[in-house]
C-alpha cells in the first residue's frame, strides 16, 4: 500500500472508513457534564453532527442533528419529558429516536409510526459525558482508576485543535521529544524571557510493550537506576489513542483525544488529583480552557501543553507522512502505526479490537493501569493554565 493510502486509512474517521469503523468500537468523551444545560447541545463526533440533551426526567439522549421532516436542526428544539421536540413543526422524538408526535398531521395519521432516527448510547462517568456510535450491543464504558477513584478531585482542560487526531496521539509515542521540546526548547524560551532555566535531562534508553489496554512506554534517564518507576513500570497510551501519565504528588493526567472529524480534534486534559487530607470532595468537575494560541494569536511556548499543541498543529491539518524520514528514535511511533493496522485487521476478521471491554468482572471496581507512581519531574514551565491549581479546587470543595 502506498504511503498516502496508508496515511488515509489511519486518519479518516467518517462512516464507512476503516478507521471510522475502528473508532466506533470505543466510547468517546463528548463534553464535561457541567457544560450540558437545560437546552439541547450540538456536538460533532467522528464526522457526525449530533444533538445531546437531557430530558426533563434527567435521562440523556443523543440523536442526529437534522430533523427527518424538513431538515431543521434539533439543536434548536425543545426538551420535554422523555424526548426532544423539533421547533419547526413540533415533531417529537423519544430517547430511542422513535417519532411519537406529528401534531400538524391529521389525528388518524400513521406517519409518526414510520419515522425513527438513530439514537446513540450515552453515559456519564468521572464528570464527563461519553457517547458510543458503533454497532450494538455496546461494550462497557471502561472504568479506569482516574475516572472513578474516590480519593480524587478532578479538573479538565479543553483544547480545540484544527488538525487530525493521529498526529496528536503519536506525540506520546515519541519520548525523545521531551528532552528537546520540553527541556531544550523551554530553556531557549526561558532565556529569552529572563526566566530561570530548568534542569535538562537526556534519555539513556526507551522501550515499549503492547498490552491489553494499549502500549506501555518506558524511559530511563541518564543517571537514573533501572529500578526507577519510569523504567520498571512506565506509563501507557491506551486504545485508541489516549495518554495516561502521572505527576509528582500522585496525580494522574489522561489526555483524552476525541476525533471530531478528519481535520478537527478535541483534547481533554483530564486531571485526577489526590484530595488533601481532611478536605471535602469537590462538588463538580472544574473545566478550564487550554488554548492553542494566546489573545495575540501567538503559540503558548512557555509551558508544556502549549508546546505540544504547537508541534501537533504545525504538522498540518492532516500530516503528510509520505514526506517523513523516520529514524531509530521513532520506533515508538512506527510501533503504534503498525498496531493500528493490526487492529483494523482484527475487526475485518469480526473480532473486537484490543481495549474493548465487555466482561463486567474486568471493569469492577475499576481498571488499574500500569503507572509509574514515583516520578521526579522538574515542572518549571509546565503549568498549562494559571487557574487550575489546588487553591481553586479547594474553593470548589467549600462551595
């Protein structure tokens, strides 16, 4: 297969495409639950325009945006008990997508009985709302430790990225970028800004291991012992392309990448932070913006997340991988691409891809991923946003 063809296979996520079929085996986060108000909410996922709503009884619904009557947007509709009503002519759809009312039609009309739109499973977990767009029966929504652990308070940053999902996911399969982008480049920026330089480190070696839930990435820094958690345990990229890492203080960050369509991706920087002793649980998940650019249109180059967003985005809306020149340091990226092609082969054979959870016993009380627990990062310059620290979390808990 030509390089451009292989690239298209891994990057196109619409209905009927190989990667689109693969992505529809998984649940995807579509919004923090605090963002869903009383009105319907327009969302776009895997190239499909959808409407999310919470009917007045509290149940969630997710349906295509276009009303099957005359094409008006159901995002402009009215939320009622057990359903959603189109504002144009009052057609009502229940939570299954069945039309239950066509009020402008004659009383004896059977039209509504013939009208049914798609309706997708939706669940709330960890302060996020998740949707499943694939074939039924739906797999279980994975209960990862950071989503359900009772010892955590949670916040989530949101980045709206006008580029393909794959170049975002590949960033975490490239450990060597840390010593250059996040250490060397950070010091370059800090020197320009007159800020203190951070401690730069170099890799002694890296390794990768494919396992049930994804790929474990291990690194050994020069000067560290092979007993270090980063080498013995490492941290995973979980299928289909979400990174999970730990930071000093025991908090876990999951970078949840959601393909909106072929050239747009949402990143949820989902942080689960151990609650301070004696503190009351936060009443809600905190949501903050993690933008690609500042108010002047400049990249946010003085923090880790901003640096990652910059290099992800500047590869283009869909990175042209036919022009790449990969080396030994890129073997993690090559492994990830190879694994994705293998997952496409699995689903063509009628098998579930790796990472799909159907056994309830594997999901309870939660899935504990292999994660390094003792890390010693120099976090100078890492803060992604000035307003998502412990002080604000504690204020939320007190409200």
